[in-house]
């Protein structure tokens, strides 16, 4: 349960009247970039231990790390007024183009108004049947005692759902071609963002930049082919791409072909990459926490019985939603947010110099003991209401923000939550997965991914 009031167990824990402290000493020209690049997650945790407002250097750029939910809320809600979207590098731009995630000002407002209707609750409801059907098909191929790679299985499943709901195509070949290229692109974005490529000029060629250009060319060709198929068709389709093609702004103008490409790629990442990763981490956590797996199975038996879920069951699956939320707390697929301070920017009651790059990390804030009891433990019960579970916690707003927040909150939030819950419900009603016992570590790329194949044994439930 998320509330606006939160704990103040640490002296000076409120953002008002903040105290800014220095971060670790950097080196000339690179600042703290080598330490950040070596292990970004651990780096942000070390900054959080220093304080809620910590100065550091991203290359030659002055940077400010913020850890307090109130300050994070200020950054997210003021992003269009006193904070600007930063340039996230040529690798990021090569893949995402000028989509709604990276556009600014009037261009961002126009694109958001055109994209948002495609992912409203009524539209997500129309995609729910496809989500469940694809999961049911996968369940039909699993057998008791089978060994599976959960990372590969969840990626293939969410790829198929994405190409059906977003592009309106229906073959595994379409999903596989786009999926392989996306895998390459997201890895290269993560490698460039946390390495020396983050401060290299765009014109400097590197092997990673060459790889992402080749991957993006594959994606562009696939999207162009599907768009052409839609334009040539004479029947109305229910997919996201068709809705984007039909959308008009207040002047009656449609999205251009390039804008269509950028928005469909953005939606694909939100509908596939984030959900796939979340489900892998959910299975991993459930396997290591049998009590939570048993509670989830009990809810599915009670709510669904011997049938598969639909959209109308989503609201009743409170524990399944809590499993997804707790998974996103411990392993947030989007693990950092950043913005550039403009004139008049203020955080925690103090001005932020223009040009300062402000950073926050879901990974660090989601694991802060001030906001969560036993922060490293997997406890879905903390997300239930007091009526639903005795272990519910009061969690401050913006202590949990896997989808961002404010005016630029992820448009695909509802889609991703419904997809993850329905897939989990379909599969966990039939099976539990015994994941290999060894620890799996997160690798921060475009999204937070497991560092290896996630092997598991399928066990049929009673």
C-alpha cells in the first residue's frame, strides 16, 4: 500500500533543509565514471550510504545523487518545468530515436497525447486475452520434471505477445527477428552508458556503436515491413500500431513514418523487455521463498479454480499483484533516472545549479531500510492493504517508482502490470519452478537483466 506519509527513522531524513555531502573523490577528466562503470548498482548504494544528497562527477559534468523520496518526487514532477531530459548517448538515440521517452517540450506533449489513448485501461483490456492465450500455449508445452531456461522462455513469450498486440503479426519468426536485434541493442546501450562511450563524442566509431547500428537496421526493416502491411490492408486491426497510424493531433496531423517507428520500438521495449525481466526475477524469488509461492498458489486456487484468468480477474489477484510489485522493488527493470537542472531548479528546499545532472536510482531507494522493513527480504505481503494482510507496510510515495512518476510516468505501466500478473497467474496455477540454487546477479543494461541463463525444473502443482 503506497501512502504519502513515510517513516522518519533517520535524523534529518526529510528532504526539507537538505544537507549536501561530497561523494567519492574522482580522477581528472573522468571524475567518478570508472567507479560508476565498474558496478553502477553498488556505486549508487555507496552514494546512498553517504546521504540523501551527494555530489559526484560524471566525467566533467557536475552531478547530484538524490536518495530521498520527497526529492525524487520533486525531480519527477518538475521534469518539464525546472528539469530537462538529458542526452542519454548515441546508442540510446540510435535505438529509441525521438520517441515519447526522449522528446521534450511541445514535441513531447504532442506525442504523448497521440500515444496515450493506445494504452488506456480500456485498450489494455482488449490485449489481455492475447496475453493469457500466449501463456496458456506455453503452459501446454511444459511437462512435469522438464528442465527449462526461464530467461529464454519468458523472453520468447513476451516477444510473441508484443508482436501480436503492438504490431498485429502472428508468427514466432517475426518475434524472433525483432527480439534478437533488441537483445543486442539493449546490451550495447548498457555497455556504452556505463563505460567510456558515455563521454565520447558521437562521431567516434566503436565496435559497440557499429553493433547497435546493425541491430537497429534490422528493427527498422521489420517495423517498416509491418507498417507497410498495415497501410496496404483494408480491414481495421485492434493492435497498437493500427491505433498509432490512425491517431491525429489537434491540427488533424498524423504521426510520420519515422515517429511511428520510434513509438512502436518504445512500446515494444516496455511491453517485452521490462515484463520479461520482471517475470524471470519473480520466478527466481518465488523459488527461493516457498512460503510466498504457496500463498500465491492458494490465491490462484481460490480466485480461479480450474480456469485461466482474464482481465476481470486482475483486480482480484491481490497477492499476484503484490508478487510483481515486490519483484519490481528488489529488481527494478528501470534502475536509474536522470535529469538536467534548469534555471530555478530546487530540491529539498535548496537551489540546484543550472546544468547539474541529477541522478536517482530505483535500485538504491527500493532497498533503503528507512522505507522498508527487512529491505533485502522478498515479502509480497508488504504491498497488501491492512484488510488483505497483517504485514502491510506504509511506504512513502516515490520510495517505489519502477515506472518513474509525474508527467513522464511510463505510458505502458498498466500494460506491463496486467501482462505480468496474467502470465504469472496462468503458469503458477499449473506449475511451480525450482530455479537452480546458485545466486543470480543483476546486470544493468537498458533494463536490469540476469547475468546468466536461469535454469529451472518444472514441477506440476497438485
